[in-house]
């Protein structure tokens, strides 16, 4: 039978539950255990597909096409493991399940209770995942903060499972110890109170991960231990750090993985994963070079605050590849809005070692992105276009090289006479009926690469365990619009290579300029960033960083 670890958070949101859960997952895998992970979110959305990235961070797409919370992206990057739809549970999805059961008379006409049937179905969901994936240990991160209504239903499910299987279920609580500047002293009371709130749901934590600006001293560890009634060895100091990939090593120093296995009455054990992680972290801390990478995007601003979570997978993919090359990347955020008229922003692009145009929706900022592509192409700055970035590269080339002056995307200008990017046929009726959520092209699809292409060369050179069937690669998608095949002939007669296609040859999945024309100019309709892992960087990002290093050296 699978063992279960629930992880909750207290005091403040954004405390680091996701990274803590991912780190625990990695440590347990390093101890030789088969794990599964579930993100249990208290919001009523069925999935994260229609959420604005400025509201909730990036939407992470899984191999099976499910649009989920960015925390599952963190799980995949840390554990080097792919997850699916069942690993993402929202309260909305659970409610939908319960209502469908009620409508089909599965409750035999009885009244259906929010405080009983919802937690009961949460338990059912969790145990189904554990059974299906045959995991030794299933980790469930409960979203939100202890004390919230939806969060409480998840915690009630936690209590139900603990009562049924007391030796197979443990709880990890992530809490916060502030250091008020006026006092200059680390205070334990907020952490104690959040544990008391947790107790009110009938749950006593087995471990406390104590977040703070600074490491906890022994006095605070003892105080948390005394007033929260857990062994001091189960109080894990988790200070602020510069790099999230240091967190598993910090937890490792406290023997958290082994302590958890002891608490679950499981044998300890180790594999080479942990040493490999340490080697990679050492590379992060000892860079041999620095690179300036420009990201041309539009999901940055929320009021007076900058939000980088909209592009977290892109950032992590850049980091993974840079660190593998012992490089420290400096990210320059260049807002696309108005860039086509802003000489200062254009001059900033010229200073970059590499340029990325990431995902995006709608017309805002499109002309700025097209201008950024033109600058990168004409000045031979390494370029990587991701989904929307591939489409912008196609439009730019059509306008400035092929002479189609009004070339555009149907998404941006429906009146353009040369829509080199257009709406997929099956999408037209869906949009007409306002069927937005979960209806776009999603998930992993096969792409056959031309063997004489730059893109294929990167996959072959930096091949990893995710890409073993070259020249076909499975990559994740999230889009409605595609390259318009009516323009295929005019592009194929130029230097603009349509180097990746669906197996039937109908869909263009990757484009490039040959090396004799540009050192690295690549665009993909898919999202390679979604499959980059800390220990296995994505081949295209490896190629992009290599090209950026070459430019930096010249």
C-alpha cells in the first residue's frame, strides 16, 4: 500500500510549499523510492487554462494536454518525472465529480454534503492516483493557507485518511517566522498559531519546515519543538536562498528524506541522484562566464509590481542550460508594447547575447515582438522563438524578406490579406461558440525533424532520456493558430526552413535559418521549455546558450 505525505502552509501565501514538496519528492527518489505527486488546489476552476498569467502565474501544460498549476512544473523539474491530469486536483474538479455522481444517482437519493462528500471524494481521488501509479509514497500539496474555506475541505480529507491509516499518513507543515525590523528578533508566535489552526482541523504535523529570512538558531528550533509538540529533529530550518535548487541540499543536511522514511516505517536507501544534484549546484555557484539574455514579452506588470511567474518555465529552461555550461545568465526584461517605435529598447536588444520571444496571446505587443525578431535576424543575434515567438518570426520574414508587407496572424489582424499564421479549422466553430477552456491544441504531439536541420542537430548533440526516438520528438503544445500551408511554397523557396512537421506532414512545428545565414535562428510551435529539467536541460535551450556563448566570445 502507498504511504501518503500531506503538505500544508501557514501564516502567508507564497511561502514555498511547491518547492518544498518538489524537494521532498526528489529526496525520496534519491532514497530509491517510487513517488507520485498531487497538487490539490482550493480554487473552483476546473483547470488553469483560462487563468490570466498575471493573476496566477504561468499555465503549465502536461503531456496528456491538461492545463495545470505552475507548481506541477516545479515537481517535474525537480523529480525528473512527468505527471498527468490526475496529478492536478482542484476543488472545482472535485465538486464537478460529486455533482455528476449525484445526477447519476450514485448516492442513492441521499442528500449530498459539502463537509462530508467533498472530502470523501478527495480521498478517493488521492487513493486512485496512488493505486494507478503504484507509488511507494504519494505527496499531496494542499494549496492556499491554513484557515481558508476551500483549504479546509482538503485538510478534512487529510484527517479522514490519517484516521483510517494512522501509520501510513504523515503531515508536513510549512510555516513562517518573521523578523520585524523594529524588533530585530525572529518571532515564533505566527508559526505556533498556524500550527494551532492546523490542529483545529484535527491534524497534528509530524514535520515543520520553518521558513524565514535567516536560518533558525537552536533556541527557536527548541521553542517550535516545545510548543508544537514535535521532536527538534523534525523542525527543519528553511532560510531564504538565492537559488531554489539549493533547497533539496539544505533539506538533505537535515536528513529530511531519511527522517520521513523513518516516520513512515520504511527502509532508507540511496541512489546516484543526490551526488549528481550536488555537482550541478556546484556549477551554479562557480560560473565561468556571464551572458545577457533578452526576453521580449508582455506579461510583466500587475499594478506597480513586476511578475516573472508568467514565464517561469522559460526562465528555468534558460537556467538549466546555462548552468550546464557553467554560465550565469542575466535576464533583461524588454517589454514588447511600443518596442517598434522605441529606439532605446531597440538599442538594448543589440547588446544582448541572445534573444527569446516566448508564448503570448492576442494582438498587444505583437509589432514590438516582430521588430525584436527583425533586429535579432539582421544583426545575427541568437534567436529562439517559442510558440507565439515562432509565429512572429514567420511574420517578420514574410514582411521583410519575402515582400508580403501586410503579412500577419489572423489572431492579430483578421483583415490582413496575407495571414501567414491562421486559425486551425477545427478551432473556428469552437471560438464561435465561445468554447475557450481546454479546447486549444494541447499536450505532447509528435514532430518529425529534418535530419539536415539545425534543430535536429541540437536534439542529437544534447540527447537525453526524454528524446530517444529521433528524428521524432514528443513536445508539448498550447495554441490555436498555426502556420498557413497556403504559404508553404514561397517559404520553401527561401532560406527560411520548415524543418519540423507533424508525421503526416500537414502541420509546421519548427522553423529555422541555416547556419550559413544565421548562427542560431530557431522557432518552435511547441513549448520546449515545458520539458526542461534541472538534471536534463532541453536540447534546444542548450543549443541556444551555446550560440549565445559563441556570440559573447566574438
